[in-house]
C-alpha cells in the first residue's frame, strides 16, 4: 500500500479552522455596553436630585411663611424700626393731617408692631375715604394709598347730602378741592326706604336708588355735556326713571337699559319737540320704536288726551 502523502496526513491530523465571527458582524449589532463601576449609585443620585428639585420650592415657601410670621417679632425690640413719617398718596379733597388724625398713629411706634388692618379701618371710617392700602417702608415710615369717594349726585333726606356711586352719603358742604363741575349734579328724589335721620358715611342704596345711580353714572360716561341738562332723577316702576330737565322742567320717562342709545334718541327729539308740539309736558321713551309726547293737560296720565306719537 502506498504511504499517504504528508499533505494528506497534515489535513487529517489538524483540526478544521473556521473563521470566528465577531459580534459586531452579526446583523451589524453593536456590542452590549458593560456597566461601569458605581453606575447604580449614579442613577440613584440623579433620582434624588430630581426629588430635591420638587421639594426645594416647598422649602422656600415654608421659610418665607415662617419668616413673615417671625420677622415682626424679631424686630419688635429693635430701636431702628421706629415710626417717624407717614406718606399719604392719592389725596384730592382731604388733607394729610386728617388722615394722620384718623389713623391714630404715634411717632416712635415700632413699625412691625403696627396693625395695618386696624389703621386701614380707622381711616376708611372717614366719609370721604372709599379704600385704603398700606405698606411698611423700613426703617421708619408707613405709606398709605387713599382712594377717595366722589360726589355723584345730591339726595335730600332729613337734609341735603351728596351721594357717591356706592350709595354712601357724603357731606353737603363744598370741599376745598371741588370744582363747580363737582357740584353741578342732579337731585335724587322720591326714593322710598331711605328716609329718617342720617349721617355722612351711611350707605343708603336701596335697589331702586342703586339702579338710578348706575344709570346716571353710565349716562355721564356716554354724554357728560348733555347730562348737564338733567336737574332731577326720580324712580319709576318697571326698571325706568323719570328725568326732569333744566329750564321748563320737561319730564322724560326712560328705561334704564341701553343708556347710550336712549340718550341719543332723547337728543334727537329735543331738536324738534318744542318746534312740533306746543307746551310739551313730558316725553315718554318707554315704548319700543316710538316716543310719546304729552301736553300740559296730559301730564298726570299718558292714557288721556294731549298725546302725540313721534317715531
């Protein structure tokens, strides 16, 4: 038998060599990342940081509340925070001395022991004061912002009073800072439920009176010049008011809604009423789409003679 060749011998005795396939070659997958030392601890630290981020605002809010409650007590014994001055802003009719007397503040009071609510209440007791806002201005002063009331109309009860838009009575005497325009206002009459002895500062606004005040305030905003012709305002049933005009006292009956529109109709009628109707006594604008003019003989009732319709 012939001897096998050396090549065949080597082939039979040597194991088969196959190419190793590296992981990245299989489907082009990337090697799996190996966690580093301390990786778990790092994730825990980040989670803790996120929790702290949510807790931090609560801590700050708590500190602020605590500080707001504790600071006045901490400064109560300090000689550096003693009241030396009172700044007053917003005055038009009143004087600073009136505000100071009403506040009952004293020089040398500890700034942080002053009860701002009580000071505001004392100043707001003045008839001409509507609202007061206070703030501390360390080291030695308080600042007051005063919102004054303004006379909107006149009302006669046990005597003559001014009245503001909230239905609060005001003194009838002219204030130093008031102009003629502040006093040239209509008189409110015929309102029930507000009779009797009153004092400035009393709130007397019944629903009917408040309705008239609201109407008058809107009317002035719509046409302040024309409103100078209105001398008196009275209530009428059904959400209406009666206006008496200056001069001959022409009576105008008008609903309280759509103020600007009603005033325009009234202005248009005034240009023709005296030309077309002899001795008019009243003008009734309560009916949709028409104006009713009544003569002197029909003044007490619009159901009787003496009426003329005008579209």
